[in-house]
C-alpha cells in the first residue's frame, strides 16, 4: 500500500549514523575550545571545519561533516556569547 503523492520506490532518506554523535562531539569541542582557550580556540574551530570540508570534498559522509561543523561553531559561539553577556569580554 503506497501513500498518495509518493512513488513506491522512494524511501525515507538515509542519514549517516555518525551524525548525532559528531554533532554532540562538535558541541563539546567548540564549548571547551571557547571556554579554555578563548580566541585561540577559534583555531581549533577552524581546524575542525577544514577537516570536515576535506571529508566532504573527498566524498565521505556529508551529513556527519555538516553536523561536526554545526556543532563546533554552535558550541564556540554559545561560549563567546555567554562571555559577552556576562561582561567577561
């Protein structure tokens, strides 16, 4: 039995099983890089982004690389914004 508007051959899109763990790991890396190293932590964030971009261009899992980038950037920005609002920076 097929649902209207969908062809029987189309299934749900496959997402890499490493997406959620890399998102959480990225959040941790970004958070700790910003918390302990502040502006030097930005180099760690850039390093993770470069590694993820190279994995995408090499044909590896795009979902996992995107999750890693989003996690690291979000974790770092959260710490920086908290520091700005608290008046530390």
